[in-house]
C-alpha cells in the first residue's frame, strides 16, 4: 500500500521513507503521526485506534498509540494496549514496545 498523498511510502519496499517534493524539509507533526500509525500497522498487523501522546525527542519523535488487542463482548471488556513508537528525525520507525495493557472500561487510578 502506498500513501503518496501524505508524502510517505508505507509499502513493503522502503516503508515509511519520506518522499517530499521539498527535499531536505523535515516531516511536519501531522506527517510524523501518519507515518507512525502506518508503519506500526504494517509491522504489527493491527491498526491503532488513536494517538494518546506525541513528543519530540532528542533523536526524533516518540508517539504513543492505543491498539485493540482483544475484542470482547461487551466492548467495555475489550483489551487495549498502549505502544510507544519511536521514530527517527526523518519519520522512519526505529523501535516500538508495549508499555501498558488494560480493559477499555477501566480508568487509570488517580
């Protein structure tokens, strides 16, 4: 699958490589979020439901995505997970890891 409308290639060949008409221009925040979601989905086979955090890191970007891991009935009993996705300055996914697993209906303690 290629997503050229947003300046990224998320196919198996060169996944997530930046293809901007303005060579040398760093990806925008919106492009980084799209790249993170697309590359994560391609690698794991699961589509993120949402992005819960996004921040610039010293050597790129850190994005946290929420993923449905196990659908249950009722939906409030479904298991979700938070994954931390690290991207380089060009938007290339470098690592990801699960940092939390929880039921959809449960709130974090305050």
